[in-house]
C-alpha cells in the first residue's frame, strides 16, 4: 500500500505597505532631482559661453577636503540610525553630532569659496553667465545642506532631551534618506562644476 503525499502549500506572506514617511521622502527626492537636473543642464549649456571673465578655470579651486567631509557624513548618519535601532542612544547621539559637524564644515567651505570668488576675483551672480549658473547651482545645493543641518539639529536637540529612542528609528531613517540625497547630488555637482566645467 503506497502512501499518497500531497504537496505542502505555504501561505503567501502578508504584504504590508511601506512606511509612509519613506514614500513621502522618495517623492520629494524625485521632485528635487528634477530641479537639480534643470540647473545642471543649464550650467553645462552655458559654461564657456561667457563673453566676459573670469572663466571657471582661472578662479575655481577644487574643494577636496570639504567634499570628503560631506561624503563622510553619509557614513556617520547611516551608522547613527543603525545604532538607534539597536537602542544605543549614546553612540547614536555622538555619530549624529559628528554628521552635523561634517555638514557644517562643508557649508563653511562653500562660504569661504564664495567669499574668495567675490572679494578676490570679483565674481558675483551678475558678473557673467558662469557666475549666474555657478552660484545658482552651488547655492541650490548649499540651501539643501542648510535645511538638512537644521533638521539634523532638531533631532539632536530632542535626542539630548531624551525624546528620541528606537521607536523613532523609522523617522530618523527618513531624514537619513534626505541627507544621502544631498550627498549624492554633491557628487554630480562636483563632477559638473569642478571636473567637466573647467
């Protein structure tokens, strides 16, 4: 007598909706990416078409150190959110603060570059096409860094007050997504302005 075996049927896993904060941030990032694309295309279209000086190759200095600071902050914000998930608030706060410091250093470097361009080389937003597109593109990115630093600082404030724990890790991840976006955009801006646009 042979036993009849029936195949084991596994019930499909229940599908759950993604976290609405991440969906909203992804939509924001897509919208912001299109804005940056317009500015990047404008920069590339007008570079080299200024009839008056100074041209980019004579005044731009490659901000290697400040770029390393900003890109490193993607690592610190990533590991900060991972430590918060595990409930290690002390390490989270330390890495979160380091992220703010690195982002602040980058913004300081942008300010120093603008000061040098304006006061040493006379390059303003109205000097020529290069000045207009340069300050528009880099300024748009600097604005996003400033907004990000403000949001990171608010989280740090609440974290120091003991109001941020593992239960808020999903919200912290949403902010980390924005910060990664800011860093990724800088790679594009850096390539366009300091590599291709010279």
